[in-house]
């Protein structure tokens, strides 16, 4: 009879390892559960790769009962690259639905099966199937989620893990759903605010190219036939028109190269720091980006701490999910401060990124022991400020973009009519006085 090596958790969460002699892997899972243990990994002893063995595949696993699967393979399953097509909105809906089902008393495995049947996204549907199989095989929900890092980030996985250990998975899932919904709401508002100026810029560039390639050359032919002396501004516009018309491929190539160079620059460590710092200091848009970053920092940290994630681990996750290098560097300093036994407030103030009001509220939260609640209050306050800032930015950008478009088009029109005005003026001066 084959032997199976198992790794399991006891009621206190301590890891236990051992060996059972049973007929197959399913019997091994049942035997471990009968011992009041929660199986994490079960592998047939004869087929378990030796430590450091050459050619051993890290994380190799086989779905129990899958076609072509080897009997006794590890129960953990990982599909490389799967899940990259899952949209944030779809993931948020799934989290909310799963939280509702678990809160209603439905077992987690059955809840995943129910959501799998009704899921329309093929990528997420496949992931839910893999999660269900993983849990059936004895893995925890957080371990199953960790096998799909492209869909479930460390924030999601660690919060679920904390919920499992604390027996409050439904509460954690609700918090995750609320967190995702608010994040999507803020992101949508910022995108909507930026849509108008971007659309106006695209229209302005299109009109500019149309005028320079088709309209201005016609005026140049007329001026050449009339022998009109052209002002300097008109000559400049005609020169730009000829450059765009005669070297349009070169111009487009230069623009593409500059864009690619910019993308490569911001992928470097220094370039990303410069770009993120510039975003925070941009006029009109900078304050909105800064408030969004602060709201994201406080809400993420507050959600993690209130869910039972240790503060140092929570700060590490916040740093990785900050989305801005300047904020991430500030969080790294906070992490080192807390690691040395100091407070969060001191590095928060010295970073220069967070306003005095935020630092003061965090200080009060530390002193009163209500840090998670205070962080969530800051996040709610900044979400409201983002709403107001986005509305103000939109109302400010609209007239600016209209004036910009009017100036661009108007300058070209004036440049084309200046020679005609000069010619009419000279003709009026040459007329004989009949009085």
C-alpha cells in the first residue's frame, strides 16, 4: 500500500507534517481530516521530488481526476498566465457575490461552484473551477488564490488569509468588495475628468494637420501667383506646413520614437521616480492625483489592519500596491520606522507627501488605539475631496481647452489673411485722388 506525505494545519494554525499509508490520495485526504487537521499538501512519498534534485519542477501539480493526471501528484494547481483577461469590474462583482453567499451561510466550495456556473467571463470561470478543485484537494482558499497572481494581488490574498485564520472570511470578503468598488469609482471619475481634455487635444491635432496639409498649401499657391510680400508670421506658418506635408512620415516617425523613448524612460527606476513626482506636482491635475494616492494608501492600510493583517506585512503590501514611487518610498520609510519600534507619524511627516491633517489624524489614531477607523475616516474624507477636485478640474479645463483650440485655429487663419490685408491696404494707398 502506498505511503503519502502530508502537510497540514491544526486547530491553532500550527503546521504539522507526517505520513499515512492508504490506498490513494483521496483516502489520504480523508485520513488527515479524521485527525482533526486541515490538509495543505499531500504527495505520494515515492513520487515526491528530493530537495535540490536537478530537474525537479517547482510547483508542479496535477488536478485529481484530471485527464492524463498522474496518481499521487501534488494537489496544488497553477495555470501560468491564466486570468490576465479578467477585468477589475468583473473581479469586484465576483468578490461581492461571494461575500453575499458566504455571509448567507453557504459553504465556500458550494459558493464557488454556484458562481462558476453563472460566470460569463471565460477567464474567471476557469479560475473559479481551478479554485474549487484546489479546495476539494485540501488547499485553503488563500492558497488557491495565490496560484493566480495576475488576478488576485497580494492585498487580496493576504486579507483572505487573515479572514481564514480569524474565522471571519465573510467580513473580509465584504471589505474587499467595498474596497474594490470605491477604488473603481474613484478611478472612473478621474478617467471621466481626463476624457474631455484628451478628446479636445485629439480634435485640435486633427484640425491642425488638416489645415497644414490641405488648406495652407492652397493659400501658398495663391500668394505665389499674386507676388504678394508675406509677413514673417505667415512665412513661419507656411514653413511648418511644408515640413508637415513634405515630411509627414518623418514627422510621424519622430513622434513615435519620442513616445517609445518616453515609455522606456519611465520604466527605469529613475525615470519612474521623476515621472511620478512630476504627476504629483502638475498644475490642476497634480492635486487630484495626490489626493487619490493618499486615499488609496489610507484605505488599503486601514482595510488590511482591520482585517487582522500584521502592521509590517500590511505596510509591505501597501508599498507594492501604492501605484506611485514617491508614495511607495514614503511607505518604505514608515515600514523601517515601525520595524525599529518607532511610530508611524514621524516618517509620515518627514516624507513631505502627506498633509499635516493626515499626519495629525494618524497620530491621534496611534495614541487612542483606533488606527484602522482613523485611516478609513481619512480615506472617506479624501474620496469626497477627490469628487470636488475632479468637478473643479473639469470646469476649469473646459474653457482652457476651448481657448487653446481657438488660438491654434485662429492663429493659422490670421497668418493666411495677413498678406491679403497687406495687399488690400497697398492697393488702397495707390489709388489716385480724384477730388
